[in-house]
C-alpha cells in the first residue's frame, strides 16, 4: 500500500518536524476551526427546498391520516370474511362429494357384489369385490 | 431572498414544524454558514461539501420533530451534519488501517514555530487529507470526540481510529514540512 511505504520512508528519514506546529495552531485556533463559517453556495437552498417539496408531496395529506387505519381495518375484515367463506364452502363441498362418491354409495350402486372392509390402520373403508 | 431578521430558535423550529417555508428559509440562513464550515472541513472538495450541506439540511427539516429542547439546537444540528459527512464517505471509501506499532513509531518532535499558518490554511490542508484520515482528524482534533466515540460513530475499531489519526498527523506534518521548505 502506498501509504505504508510512505510511512516507512517517513520513519527512516523523518521530514522537518511540523506536527507540533499544527498542534500549536489547533490549540490557538481550534476554536476558530470548530466555529469556522463559510458562505454556502447560492443554489443550495433551491436544491434543499426542492428535495423537501418532493418529500412532502410523497407523503399523504394529514387530512387523510384517519383514512389509513380505517382502510387497513376494512381490508383485514374483508380478508377474514373471504377466507372463512372459502374454508366453510370447501368443507361443505368436500363433505357433499364424499357422501355422494364415498365407497358405501359406490358399493350400493355397483352390480358386482361387494363387501366393505374397514381398514382401521388407515382409518379408511375399502371395497372388496366378492366373487360370484 | 435571504432574510435579514433572524428569529430565535424556538420560533424557527415551531414555524418549520408547521411546514412554513419562510421559517425554513430563515433557519437555513441562520445556520447554513456554520454548517457549510463543517461540511468543508469534512469534505474533499466543494462539490462533496455541497452534497453534505443539502442532505444535512433535509435531514434537519425531516427530523425536526425529534429535537428535544433539552440541549442546544446548534449542537443537535452539528451532530446531524457530522453524521451525514461520515455516511457520505462511508458509502464512498474504505478506511486505511495501520498497526498500533506503526502509530507509536510516528515521531513527534519539537519544531520551530511558524505563525503564518491560519485557520484557512489548516482547513485547506485538512481537505487534502485522504477521506478516512480527514474524518477521524476532524472528529478527534477539532470536534473533541474520543477514539472510542469515533469508533462507534464510524463503525470501526478504536485501534483503527487511532491509526487513522496518527496517519493524518504524519500526512499533515509532511505537507507542512514541504510547505515550509518551499517558503525557505
């Protein structure tokens, strides 16, 4: 690294000492450095003002601040209603299908003599055809 | 148009919190020269100083509601500008670290007093420092923060802060030495 090299050179052959001078000046003028002022560029205020305007415009008007929680609450209620309706509808539909297409109905409607066997391990009812 | 009348801080803050652009401008006019002075000390060039000034003032106006009136308003603003300057260079640069050993070996010898260096000269020299060195130098030598505080502010180790400061000293010493040689 360039600075490591420079530092090594510096340590091998120190330049005329000057740091104490800086420290002395910092002691004498540290306060003026701390409070140093400079006239800001003329165009800075325009830029700051423009940035502030764009930030203000991107935020909703305070008059509508009440609307945000109301909308959030309404959205939550609507979501819950849709979810519950869907779940209830699906359960009802599944139950209906199961009752119509279940093995018992199928066996009853079949011409082949069949026997229902309950498989307790799988908690299912299986249909076994009985040879004529 | 810059206003000649500079109100007191409480009135300015209240006006700015209400979004009054006249009060915002007055607050800017009152503090911009001081804050630009800080920006120049932390920046490598006037373009960077301008960017820091703009970002700093936007932060001041946006966060004005968070100012607790228990401390000095100028001190609060100053911290915002210092932090903005640190962020500015954190985005741009990596700090160069040297070992503690190297820091200890940097000589600190007696010197002949040259009283010709003014604050302006020092600021010009400071602005020429590499970014990491300049920030640490400003925070330690001018603002008076400890290396521990600087480490926290800049998200670096205390040792790195010390080494950056040591390097800044060596750099300035060399520059002033060269400057004196040129004059002689």
